C-alpha cells in the first residue's frame, strides 16, 4: 500500500519530502499550528529535524515539542521562541530529508515514489505517468496523466489495488504495470 507522504523537491541533489505546512502562530511563546500531510497526521511528529522552505531557501529546525491541540496540531521549533518569530514562519512548507523516512515492507511505497512512474497495461499499452495520488475511503487512487508515447490523451483514475489492478511496481525502471482496460 502507498504511504501518504506528498511531493518531493530537489536541492543540490539532496532530496526532501513535503510533510506539511506551518500555518499560523499559536500563543505568545513561538508555538506554531501545523497542517500535516502525513497519515496519520501526528506522524509528522516522528521527524526530529524539519527543513523549512522560505523564500527559496531551506533552513533546518529541530522539533522541540509537539502535541495535538483541539482538532489540529501545534509545534515548537528550535530558534522560534516568540510570537513575532512564529509569524515570520507562518505559511512555510515543512520538509524532511528522504533518508529520514523509515524503510517500508515489501510491497509498500511512499506516494512520492509512485509519482512520475510510467504506467502501462499488461499488453504494453502506455497509459501515461502517475501525476499524483489521493485518498478515498476505500483505497488510494492514482491520477495518471498522458505523457509522450501514451495511447491517447485521456487522464485516468486507477485504484491502487495491489494484486488486482496493480500488477507490478518497478521503482528502478520507473514503471508500473496494471491490469486495466485502456478503453476505460
């Protein structure tokens, strides 16, 4: 099953994964509200070093404290200890280095690993590339957009159902084989 960790950014060959966004200050001691893209949302607390992307530059900050607050999450980061400093970091994306992500079991993938894979049917019909994924109640869904060499110019939504729709994922070859009718 794919793990919900979103898009990647490349910075001088070092890769990072987007985990969330600092949204607004919380209180007067530098705490910030955070919107997490991880599943479960509190999973973002498992990463001790956050890379913050602000105005084209990356800054690392140690996560000092974190907790659920009402229906949301709040954090305190190293070097941000006043409301004024917290205001300066509001709206900033939270990234971590890919190397900080835990290893997954066989057959499990992070979403960022699936994004960009070429998708083809068992018969070799090229459907396009995985643009992104989204969650539904039943299963995750791949959004496959046409790419060079695609069978046609249609966008497709494919359920991520291993051993049913998803036949093979080859991360090294950047290819996914699916059991899917190209006319659908």
